[in-house]
């Protein structure tokens, strides 16, 4: 009370407002959360492992698991598939399904390019470990190994946007750890993508122009080109399927007999403490409310006492 008596009327008002503002912040801040990164919606392009605009050509023994589509290029622009390609899927060349898939690819490409906020990273990806998020660079290059760490979340999403090209070196690779999945990795490429011979790539490439796979490159994902061609050379491309989250079994707990007076349920309201007295259950929200009421009560009491003395 001595401190309050030493303040002017206006100062006491400012003190009360400051205290209430501080309490408001304490209550409001815990509710603030950042939005999670969401997968790029592929729509009707989802079933496709390979999709091109103008042409698809193959050299050597290639295995594709997933559908193959070409639009607006016609059937004559699909070359080297017989007998070179083992296709575990359906070939759609200039039909309504391929046309619809290309439209969906355009939507997905725009979605990936517009995701934000993006973290700018260097061109070279090799030797780095990245957590789920949205990343951007002028171009991407990969020599060695890029590690994508899902942090134990099978729904973790990685989105990479390139203002120009994506080029991986021969023998390079992408490693997925801690539940990261290829079905949730997306590469938006504003120009063209080239995967080096013997490289191992993870995720779906959404390229504006063309995609080329050198000899022996493998993709656990998709190669989807909007306007240009897809060129294959003895590759393995597998459309990714998301695995369900694995249930983690907790170790069995040993339950000891409870003492007769022990509380075995979460307290709600006033409960017996076992010694004849009562205690009200508390929670973060309750503590915040108590704090607000305490500040308001102290401020009100100070004003009342000061006002009464000034009147007296």
C-alpha cells in the first residue's frame, strides 16, 4: 500500500492498465502456433510415375511402377517402350486421362512454387541434413548424399523450389531417416531436371520443361514434366506410396497397490487431500485466471483505500 500511496491518480491508472495488459499477453501467447507444411496436392496426377508434355523416350531396360502419361504429345512420341520398358501400370498417350493429369500437374506446380515461408539454402545439397520444411534456391545441385530427417513424423513434408535447374551428380543419393517418406518430398523446378548416372533420388519432380535420367538412375518418386520431354536410360522409377504410421508399443507399466487415501484420478474442482482439508485442482488456464484476478484485486483494493483516504 505504501507504494500505491506514493503514486499520483494517473500513475495508478497506468500501473493497473500495464498489469492487465501483461496478464493478457501471458494468457494469449501460448495459443500462437506456426502452420505446418502441407503436401503438394497432385490430384489426378497422383497415379503417375512418369508424365510428359511433348515426348517420352527410353533406351535400355527400364522398370516403371505407376502410370505413364503423355499430353498433348501423341502415341508416336512414345519411343523405346517396346521391348525396353517393363511397365507396372497403364500407358496414357494423348487421351483424356493424360490431359486431365497434365492439368492437375499445372495446379500442383503452382501450389509448390507458392508455398511459404521458404528458407533460402545454398545450391549444393550434398553433405547436409534437413528437417521438414519449405526450401528455396536459384538452382539445386547434389554431390554425395542429402539426408532428409523426418524427426519421427511419417507425415513430415519437404518442399524444394528451384528458380532454375536441378542437377544431381553420378552416384549421388538422398537418404530418408526417422520416418521421412518419399511420398511427402516435392521438387518444383522452374526449368529442367537432370539426374546423374547411378544416382538414387527421392521424391516427386515437378518440372516446367524437361526431365532427363542418365543411365542407371533410380527414383523413388515421380518424374512429371509439364511442357517438355522425359528421357530415360535404363532406369527404375517407382511411384511412392505412403506407409501408415507404425504404432509404438510402450513398455508395460508395473502398477503398485494404491494407498487408501491416495488420489487416483485427475482432480476436478475441490478434492480431499486426505488430511481433512480440501484443495482445488489447478491447470494452466486456471493459474492464468487466478493471476488476472489477483492483479485486478490488488489494483482495485489500492484504488479503494487511496480514494477513501483522500475523501476522508
